């Protein structure tokens, strides 16, 4: 369904604010991948809405028994809650628009809560994956990341070839602290930014949800794209109630018209 005039007006307003900004960044969540066939976590059609949130002690059980964690990972009982959607998903028009905003020189960096690699597949380069990436492994001692493909799993738990620490999935588990390097980089981007767009997140998971607050507290502009209300909507300067796959390409067009 084409976007209505009032929504296009709001997208025009967002484009003018982005054009006059000095350091524009983005924060994205599960909503940007819904149009790629991946379910969100909360709200209508959410995984946690249907199955309940996983227990917060996931990481504790990894720490207590890393070998067991790996044995379970390599011989999982039952299918992942995501089914095949995660492996079959392709970037949608929203992901492609973010990549274009970077190429056009507007978007300085993109912080994503998504582990699906779709922003990178769409061509975005300056991406910070605050919850990790499904294609990578990470050493829990030195934070070095390794491609999952071809990593030596002959001994469990696998050890880091650099520091000998234990290696796990790069995906951040419930109860696991955000790796210090990516957290520091995300906070530094928020502290530099005077304009942030927040797309497809319920903004209830911290510390990711604190990043737009950092921009707001420093007098910066906060723009939201989400078909539904989020925990952040009340502090936003512009709220666009539309899907990412429709609104993001329209934002790119609006910026091109301002050029
Ligand atoms: N376009 C834009 N937004 C959408 C779309 C769409 N097509 N479809 C749904 N949304 C919005 C929903 O209204 C909701 O506000 O996306 C949001 C998704 O929220 P969540 O499911 O809570 O996802 P997210 O905010 O990314 O979750 C944060 O929680 O479970 C953990 O680690 C997981 O990274 C995840 C974190």
C-alpha cells in the first residue's frame, strides 16, 4: 500500500533534519528484517509473544559447562525457533536503503541489534552488531571474532588460537554482557551523533535502547520508523508509522530531491 500524504510529509521533515545534521547514525532492530521473512521477538507475530522470553541464565549455563553448550549446539534437539527463515532470508528494500544512505554520504554508522547479517549482505559497511552475528564465533576472553565456517571444532569447547580463551557463538546470549569493544564503539558513535534514526525496534532491551537517549540528552534529533508505538516514541522529534521496507526507500528519495 503506497504511503499516504501525511506520512510522506513526515518523511520529508525527517529528510530535512538529516540533511542539516553533522553526524547521522542509525539503530535498527528485528522489525527491519520482518519483510525478509524473519519474525520479530515482541508484539504481533513475535517469537517471545508466542513462546515466552527465554530464561536469563543462558550465559550462566554456558560458563558453567562450555563443553555441554557446544555438544548441544552441534546436536540440537528440535529445530531452532527461527526455523529456516534465518538461513533463507534476503535483504529487503529497507536494508538496501540503509546501504544507499551510507553511499550517499549521509549515514555515518549503523548499529544493529540483528544477528542476521542482512545489513552487511545489503552492502552497508559501517555496521556495529551489538548482539553479534550468526556467521561468526567469538573468544570470550579477548573478543576476537572468527568466521564460523571452517573453524576447528575437533576439541570441545574450542579454544581461541590467539589467547587460548573459550570460543562461543558471536550471538550475545540472554544474561551475557555485551562485548566491551562493540559496546564502547556504539556509545562513542551515539556521543558523536546529533541525529539518529531508530527503525524496527521496541526499544526495551538495554544497553541498545540507551543509545538514542544519549543522542536525545545531548540535544540531538531522534527519528523513529515503526508501524507501532515503541518505548522510545515519546521522545522522538519525528515518528513515522510505517514499515521499514516502505519508509526507508521513500526517505532516500526525499533526500535525493533535497540534493
Ligand atoms: N518495519 C519496521 N518496524 C517493524 C516492522 C516493519 N516491517 N514490523 C514490526 N516492526 C516493529 C514492531 O512494531 C516492534 O516495535 O519492530 C519492533 C520489533 O521489536 P522486537 O521484536 O522487540 O525486536 P528488537 O527491538 O530488535 O529486540 C531487541 O531483544 O530478544 C532480544 O536479542 C534480541 O536483538 C533482540 C532484542
